[in-house]
C-alpha cells in the first residue's frame, strides 16, 4: 500500500467523518425525542416527562457541541486536502452547503440557547417552540448534507465546461438527484433508531440496577423511556429494512459497480446467487470461502431471474471499488438491523403482556444493543463512500483528480495531529456523556421558577429571594 497524499487524505477524511457522523446520527433523533417529551409534558403535566427532558437535554447539548466542532474540521479539509474537488465542483456543491448554513445552522443557532437555558426564563409555549425548531433544524441540516452527498453518488442536473469545472443546469435535479430520496429516508430512520437504542439501553440499565437495589431512583422515568424506545424501534426497524431495500434498488440502476461490490458479484450473469459469506479477493477477481444460496440474488434485487445483474467483471480493474469494506460493511449493517427488528418485536410482545420490566434477559439485550445504531451507521457510511470509489463524483470525477497538491508528509502530520487531539477531546466528551447516563434521569433536577426582579434600590443582602448567607 502506497501511503501517498491521496491515500492519506482519504484516511484523514474517513477518520474525521467517522467521529462526526456519530453525533448527528444521535442528535437528530434526540432533538425529536426531546420535542416529544416536552410536548407530552405540556399535554399531561406528568412529571416523568419533564424529568426525562431535563436529563436528556444535557446529553443533547454535549453531543450537539461535539458534532458542530467535528463538522467544522471536515469543512476545513475541503480547502486543505480536497481543493481540486472544490475548484471543479464548487458551482454545484457550494450552494448546497451554503443552504445548509443559511437554513439549518442559523435556525439551530437562533433557538438552541433558548432551548438549553430558557426553561425558567421564557414561557412554556416559546420554549416548546424552540425545542421543535431545533429538531426541525437538525432535520433540515440532514436534508442538505444528504443532498450534496447523494449528488456525488448519482450526479444529475449539471454540465462540465471546457475547463473541467461543473455548473448546475437544474438545481432541482441537483438537489433531488436519483439516490437522494431513499438515502435521506434511510439516514433519518437510522438516526431515530440510534437514539431509540441509546435511550432504551440507558433505561434498561437503570431498571436492571433497580432489580438489585429496590431503592434505586428514577425507576418510573426509566420505565416510561424504555416503553417509548421500544415503540419506536418496533415501528422504525422493519421500516428501515424496506427503505434499505429501496436504496439497494437505486444502486442497482445507478451505481452497478457499488452493488456488485456489496453483493460480491464478480461475474455478470442472470440468476445470481445470494452470497451469505465470502472473502472478496481483487487479485483473483473472485470470492474465497464463498457460501451462497443459488438463484436468490435476483429475487432479493427484485430482478427477473433471466435478467443479468452486473458484476465487477463489467468494469476495468482500475474502476472497481475495493470490495472488502462494502461487502462486510453491508453484512454488518444488515445483521444489526435484523437484531434491531428482533429487539423491537420482543419488546413490543413483552409490553403488551405487561412483562417487559420483569424480563432480565430482555433488559440485558436492550443494554447490549445500545451501541448498535452507531456501529450500523458507521458500517453504512463505509459501504456508501468506499463503494463509490474510485470516483468522488460517481462516473465523472475521480478521487485522484480531486486531491490538493500537497505533500504526503504534510498530510501525515495533520492526520497524526487529528488522531491525538480527537483521542483526548472526544474521549473526554464521550466519557462525560457516559457518566451522565450512569447518573440517570434522577440527576435532572427540576428547574427552579424564575427569580423575581428586585425592586429598584433594594440592597442585594436584603433581597427577599436570596437565601440566608448567600454570598451574592
């Protein structure tokens, strides 16, 4: 493996995006969860919803901040490591990224402060509106980012000028490119699943603690949160399977080389098998240790059995994506998805029988599935990005032609710096989040009522709302 500037730049971007995607995948769903909690509290005035809101909003604030910081680092790399990509495609990609800032980021920035610090300072309706708008902002942000990335997967609505630069001829086609609808739905559902699994795992962990310690606090809130998480997983996990299949059909029509790498197809032929396991080997253009079910590949792809499905042999070796990561990443994602469906179905069945809080096996399963959403998101993004190679804009612009004219030693230095800084900063942030989760919803003390303004001229020491001995 030649560690040139291209490979090191790809490794650096992959490293930073792997950290970044974890936080939006969590905060998109968590923002909506907070909006639901506050709405339920305003509707029912049940204290459990308020306690849960005040607990999870602390975790949201830290995760959101870490997501913003890691996102800024990625945009910085466009100029340092991928300047040719921006120079050539900036006329198409640039407006999409600008729209994300002008709509989603401004919306989030405007109302995030009210959401985080305005509980006892503004009215209930305004605070609820702020929470809803932050949740809407996170979804809008996903809309524009997925639009830009999907255009790189299935480019449309553009032309290439004589100097090699890209210009948009139809921005509606650019935004709503062929893979965008399925990928946006797939990502949003993944975010909701990730949040539901984390909320369910934290709640199940505290309920397991309560089984050993009857005095363990926060049982009521943990039960409420667990039931809500189970309901979401039970509905969204099967739906995600359908949307994922839809996304695969889009890849079949628009990115045949990616689909061939995902499925492990080296030969273009009808009646393709379903390859359950294997080790793709680019050197021999075949799979080692292959375990396959004959004839089922066309059925899964929703293609007539007599219709040929494109294999990697239809592409020059230089145009073939590295098959190992898409092949195994896809199977990790699907395997975890099936476990999520099992978790949701089992939890729904136990809930209907009113036995969900008494099943130690289910609670332990829910705890174990807590990180599954993050792993599935990472696996899915690896499938998406590595499966697109060697193209940065599929079929149009090669990744090798998009890299900045920098030295390998320069990229190696910045990559090392990123690894060291991320290891400290994000490890500390993650550990702090885990500490908050360990404390549980009882750590969310109900916010006090807003302090009354002092009458003009009232000495601070004589103010009636100040407790005795208050140093203020």
